């Protein structure tokens, strides 16, 4: 590893690692490349280096955003390389990636630089990104652009590729979290399960790597959750019936109403309250009434709660559609108006931390008792989720029927002795729904409409994730279930994600997740997965889900096998984003 005269790591060293990763599809080789590299990274720079290597600028929990649009990147590349914007756009359409376009345009720079810039360090890039993220208010767009131009002026063509790729958080050769966890374990001789646990508790692989380097397994074991640092939620698998749920959970279980709401993680520290989505986004400003309910209801001085945020129609008392809740979550302006239109309620169902102590290693039945001790119900506004502990199918069926009658989705069932495992989808928590076969899939391409719908993207290819080969496999096109308003909104959301065009078809970054229902799964040579959804139809857009949570091809094969009377091929607990639909 080469450092500058001050012993600080050069950015070109990180670029060389990205280039090595680009040349292999082998998970083992990627793990070895990263492990060999990070062993020699200075401890103070480790969090930044590891975060960059997984294709992020800031840790997952960090709320800072670069906030530079693709069109601005095009202007910046044009300005620095003295190529016209039309030339840059032409390159972008051909390469399908702004980072690759940046390298190409830098190599074709139409005016030579009159000075030799100092070599960029990793911390130079990090400090500039942090300064860009700090810009806000009037004139911030111009300031961000100026800062990025200043950074890129010092970059080589290959460095420019990765600076731009990081700025848009789309690094083609970036490592997946699972690979990085294995690399950290290999580099510092620690148990990979301890690395995974630390990452799930901190939502920060960079900090996890630094602790592994300096303190080893002892340090990793000492990592715990703390208020105001969100953690990824524990996830559930589907089962077909209450009987199956009882069999999976040991014959006796906690059954709770499964609400058609949005997952919400509540953090309270003294008088301060923060609310986080399942994607760890800070939603506090958008949900002032939930903040009030927490202050009224929660007795503990410090607490982390796992909750469902729901809405009911004031006239009927029945739940309103999930999409209406997402309307509230997305808005931080005109909050008072939307609060009156869609008033929200809170249903805490688990407790992760209370008054300085982590609860996640306690059995669920004990956590439920502590939850009820610390929540003082406030009418229907805030109260623990309805629950029943039983070993009788008939009793659980009554609760299921009542849940469906009230407009909810069904039931959750929980192992009474289960610990809380952040970010892991296992069979310690399962769900029983009236409608079982839906998939959460990523939109990977779309087609422009005709006639009245010209100017809108109207047909969407959806794909599951192939873990083994680190790619998305298409399962079909979804064109049904969208209103005109939804098509307009989807078009605006997908436009910034377009990275290639093929006539009327555009390929998009797989950032938008949709829940799709279908009649059955068939074998098909048409799509890259080898399978096709028959009569796919949109259920809802999953704004609450991240790309890492898209269903895997393993989940698809399970549904196919079960529908053809075969045993499921893919079973057992899996990391976040590698199993059934989320709770």
C-alpha cells in the first residue's frame, strides 16, 4: 500500500482495489482482495475506506446526503473536460453509467491542465463529500457543484470515475455487505458471526471494521445498540397456516395482529424523540403526532421500540390503505394538513432497549412483559399490539378472523424464547396472511407509453436478486394495477435512475421496489430468470423497503416448488433481503 509523505492513504490505492474487484465474479476472490487491502489501512481511515468500498459515502445510519442530481454531474463533467453537454450525454447513453462517462470524458479532455495537482487522498475525498452534504438553503446547489468541480480538477480519469460513482452512490464494482463482513473477519482473524452482529447493531460496517482491527473479538462482543442510532429490524418469513406457525415455533406461540401499516422504530432519550423507517430514514419531522404520543405514553427515560404505524378512517374505523400512510411518511411540508387528512396511530410490539440496557438478548416473552410495563396506553393513539399466547389453533384462528374482519392483513406469530436478531429473517417470527403469494421485486427497466400515455413510463420489468452471482434476474413485465397518477409519479421517480436506453426501453438503477401479486409462476425462456409471473399486477410501491430487501430468486423457486407439490429448496434464516416478504 502506498501512502503520501504524511502516511495518509492515497485515493488511487482505493481505485486499484475497485478495479481488481471489477475483474472477478468470485465471492471468495473478492473477499480475499478486500481482506488483504484493509489489513494495512490506518485505523482512523478505516471507517471511510470500508464505507467507500461498499459503494456508500456515509454509513447507513448517517442522515447526510450528497444531493447532487445526474444533470448537475453532466454539467460538471462538461465544465471540467471542455466537452459539450451533448457530448457528455451521448457518452452517458452509450456507457449507461455517469462514472464511466466521467472517465471517458476526462481521457478526451479538450484542454490540458496547466499545473500538476497534488495526489488525492481518501480523506480529501471524504472531507469534500462531507462539505458538499453540509450545503443547504439558497445557493446550495451552486456551492455543491463548485466543491465537486474542485475535487475532480485534481483527479485522474480513473479517479474521476469512482468519485462520480460514489457521488451518485452507484459503484459498479462495490462490495456487497456480506462480502465485506467476511473480508473483515478474514483480515483480522475474528468470527464472521460477531462481525455480522456488530454491523446489524451499529448499521456501520466501517466502525465495525475499526473495532475488529483494534480490539478483536472482545471489542466486537462489547458493541451494543444505543438510542438515536437506528438498527435494522428483525424480519419474518411467511407460513401458509396457523397450524404451520405452531409447528415451526414449537407448539406454543405469541400471536399478534398484523397491521397493514409501516414499520417504525422509535428512539427516546430524555425529552428527545426520533422516528426511523425500516430503511433507517429519519421521519421525525413528518410525524409530529407520533412524537407527542411517545412522550405521553412511554414511561422509560430512554428506550428503543419496534412498532407499526397505522392509520384508520375516522368515519369507519377501518384501516386506510398502506399507500396513504406512505404519503404521510414522504412529506415534511404541509404536515398539519396531511395530519388532519391521515391521522396516524402507533402500535409498539417489541422493545430493544430501556434505561441504559439492551433487551435484544432476552427471550421474546420477557421483552413483551417489559414492553407492557413501559407503555401507558393513550386511547387508540398508542398502545401495544393486540396479542394472544396460545397452543390452540382454534384460539389463534379466532384472532386471525377478527384481524381480517377489521381490515388488517392477518397475524404475526413469534417464538416465545426468541432473541431479537436485527436485520435477520428467520423462522423465530412468521406471518400468516390471507393472500400469501406476493413478491417484493426491483424495477430494472421500463418502457415509454403510447398515445394518451406518451411521456410516461407505463410497463415495468421486475426482477428478483440472484445472491450467488450478484445480479438481478427478470421475472416479467408489470403494466396492470397503476392509476394515471401512479404512472406519472413512477415516471418522475425512475427518470433520475435511468442509466441506459434501448429504443423505447430504458434500464434503471434497481432502487424502486414494488409488491407484485400474480396467479402463478411458470418456467419461461423469455426472461433471464428462466421463470415468469403469470398475470402480474401491482399491489403497492414499497417506499419503506431498500434494494437490499428485494426477494431473492430462492424465494421465487420456493413458491414454484410448493405450487408443484415439491419441497422448498431454500430454507432457514437469512440476512436482510435474502428471504420472504418482510413484515
